[in-house]
């Protein structure tokens, strides 16, 4: 009889382990675990010559993903992500590099950024006086 009791106990525990999660209360509980530990940060940056994004055909576009690691077609994704993190994702807070001398030539360049930065939607547009001025903002974000 001890073998029969052991067999019945094993069968009962197996049934509870397999069927227990199928109870109505377990099925009704929503999955509250996040899909990822990192908020998404994926951006598309474009540039073109003209005064506004509505009138410009993009001449160059790059992708920049910063979470969980820096990647994308941006030529210096690692430094661009570090620069954006330092500015807390605020493109207007990117500092102008010291010592950069640009001509006063007016040949407008439009930069657009669209996507998601740390889970928040980004839709940014800025017109620079010329290519030199654009490249002087920050060190790497707009240099592509």
C-alpha cells in the first residue's frame, strides 16, 4: 500500500501543478510585467536644404536607437546617444561647440527628428542658417 499512496500523492501534485494555473482567477489576472526594462528610444533624423520640412525633400536620413544600447545608421551612434542623454532628450538644449567659425552665408538646412525618446513621442524640426551652423550644435547628434 505505501507504493499506491505515494503514486496517488505524486499524481495529485502533478495535476495541481498542471491544472492550477488554468483556474478562472489565474486566467483573468492581467500581465503587469513590462515587456522591457528600457523605455524605447528610437529616432529617425533627416536633413535637407530649404526653409521648412514641409517644403524640403530629405537628402539624408539616419536612424538612432539608444536603448538598451546605441545602434542605428547614425555615423556615431554611441556619442550621439550620450549627448542626448546629457541633454535629457531636449534637442534645443544641445550646446554650441566653442571655437567653430561659420560664414554668414544663408543656405538654410532643415533637420527633423521623429520617433520616441525614453518612451515619449518626439517630433522636432529646426532650420539652421547653413550646414556649418547645423554641425556646430552639439558634437555628433546633427553631424550625419
